[in-house]
């Protein structure tokens, strides 16, 4: 039984690479190799960034005989990345999996179900941690003049021990999120705010990375004393990586005890939280007249409700909306610095002044390309899509409803952003209007593209809604096409900078995107019924 549960959990984590959810069949060997190669390329690319970071610390700390500090810092980074990458996966996998009720209703011991899901969480923690720790270990092995046998053995063992600690932390945070959401009415609000807080911390550290790295390198002596005083566990962990026996045994034992306590607590609370429904206030019935709505209006309300009640949908398909708002706020706060920067650029490159509106439009569309609300919209119907197919509803009305949230939400935020940032940059009113028009046309274009791809490649077999939202080829294609469109716009502006002004470039791009949208919309309306019936 446990073997079957574990196999299911691991397959669920990696199903994207081996299983075509549209056809329900295993991918061909070439397809599997292609997807695995793509994942390996991304993994190695990210690993190179941390390899460079490790190299910077290595050339600073190793000559100072601070090998332990090198591993302490890299381990801390690995833990933070592991928590950031795995916490919401842990929350969804342990407490809010779609098949929780089904599996718990079967004669399956809850301990085995919990264990299989903890192993899945551990695997994800190991993956995220390895992005940092494997490059760090390689740098150490390359730069260290004399390696001891124990340091090599302990380093390899800690690569698999440390993810247990990350799993403990993600379980605790996931437990807190699950507990709060089970007690409050709007669990979506709690989840989204928690995720945005983590994202804010992550990007704050990311944009200050160079300053942080330089500060760490310049104050190595002071930092080593502070780590010994205030972060003694990481000091012991650093010594363990360097081959010290007692610190290795102490760190391993401490992590094992923490993991054991976490498992014990989860075993006592898992069922109650996994099966709990959010509390709601009792409502008193009051007789009112029912308001009828048109089919289109009802379908549109349904799509808006799905978006605003799904944390995964908001955070993955609507994160660009938050980023645009943040950029507008930052532009207002830093308006003088931003305007001075534009003045400086246009002073050295006078012809670039007319391209400022085009540059603003390109920057906004680069963020908007992340907001693929339509790309997973068909897939999110899941197995319930038969309800739509059996209703006497025109398929064109369904397609219309799928596009409206994408158009309305993105267009509203784009208008706000264009007006605020355009005002800060002191653009002419007609330039602000052109920027807003280009963004709206771009939004319409990407929305239609995402919907066409999702109709052709829907994912209806899923137990967690993050699968169609994050692991869907339609989402990937929609984002890539939006990104490529923006890149082409930038490239065209660069090569035509001597011949056209910014407003002329924007007008030309608006016309081209409008024509492309009209063509794709005609294709969609002509073929949507056939594509929908094939699902």
C-alpha cells in the first residue's frame, strides 16, 4: 500500500515530464528526453548563478581559514530558497490536495498517506536546496587545496540531511497557513497575503544582492563572530561540512529529532486540518426577490469568482498585476530620481527622448506577459467540464467569459500604471493614451493566444490546481509568445530609432497587434466549437 502511495506521489510531482494529460497516454521517449533536457538546462543555468556566488565567497573565506563560514552562509541561502520554493507546495500537498477526501475515505492508514506526502515534500526540498548546495560543494572541492576524507563524506551526507530541516520548516509554515485558513472565512486572502509577503522578502533580498554580497565579503571577521554568537546551529553546520565529527553528529541528531517531533505532531493533527472546512457565520434567511442574469453575465461572474477564490491562480497568473501596482508606487516615491535618470539618458542620446513612451510600454508589457489568465482557464474546469458541455450554452459565450477577467483586470491596472508613471515621466497626454492603448491591445492578443493554446492542450486530470496553472504547456506558450512579442517590439524600436519617433512606433505596433488579434479572434470564434467538443 505504501509503495503504491509513494509511487503516486512521485508521479504526481513529475507527471508533466512523462505523461500527456490531454491524450491520457505516456509521452514518447523523444518527448520525455526533451522535457527532461529542458528541466536540466534550467536547473544548470540557475546553478551557475549560485556557482558564481560560491566562487566569490570561496576566494574570500578559504584563505582566511573560514571554511565553516562559507558552508554556513551557503547552507543558509539553500534553506531560505528551499522554504520559499516548497512552502506552498507543502501546504497544497499535505493539507489541501484535491484527493484528500477520497484517500482518507479508503481503508488506508493515515500514517502511510502522511508519510508518502512528506516524502514528496522532502524531494521538492532536496531539489530546491540542490540549486544552491551542489554548486557550493563543487566550488569547495575545486578551490580547497587539501580535502579530508571526512569532509567529503559528511558533505555528501548533509546534502540529504539538510532537506529534512527544510521539510520541518515548510511543514510548520504550511501548518500555520492551513490552520489559519481553516478558521477564517476568506482563506484565499490569507494565502495570497502570506505568499506576497514571502515574494516581497525574496525580491527585496534579490535586488540588494550585490550590496549584501559585498558587505559579507568586507566584514567576514565580524560576521563570523556574529554567526558563532547568534546563529550557532549554522556554525555547527559549517563545521560539520568541514569534516568535524562531533558537530556532524550533533547537527544530524538535532535535525532527526526535529523531524521526528514534526511527524508526531502532524500525525495527531493531519486528519482534523486536512478534512476541516472553513468556519462560516450562520446566516438568517430573508426573503428577497431573485435577480436573473443573462448567460454571458453568469459565465463571466463564474470566471471572476474562480480567479478571486484561488490563491494559486492569483499568485501564478496574476502576480504581474501586483508588480505593476508596486512599480507605480515606486515611481511615485522615486519620481525625482526616475525623472533625473530619463533626463540624463536623453541628454547623452537626444533621439532617445521620443522613445521614452515606447520604452514604458515595453516595460509594462514585459510584466503583463506574466499574466496568462486565459491560458489555464479551460484546464481549471477539470473533470467538471462535462457540466459546461452538457448545458444548453453557446460555446462562444463560454469563450467570451474566459477572456473577460483577463481583459478587465489587466486593462484596469495598465491604465492606472500608464497614467501614474506617464505623469511622473512628464509625458504628453497623447503619449500616455498611446501607451495605454498598446497595453490593452497587447492584453487582448495574449489573452486570445492563451485561450487557443489551452483549447488545444487542456489538462483535465489533476489533483492540485497548481498543475494546470504552473505545469501547462499552454501557459508556457502564452508567456513565451507575450515575451517574444515584447522583445520584437524593442528590437524594432532599436533598429528604427533613427527613422521613427516613439509615438509612430507605438501606433505601428498597435495597428499590427490589432490586426493579429482580429485574425486570431476570427480563427477562435470559427473553430472554438470543434476544439471544445474534442476536449
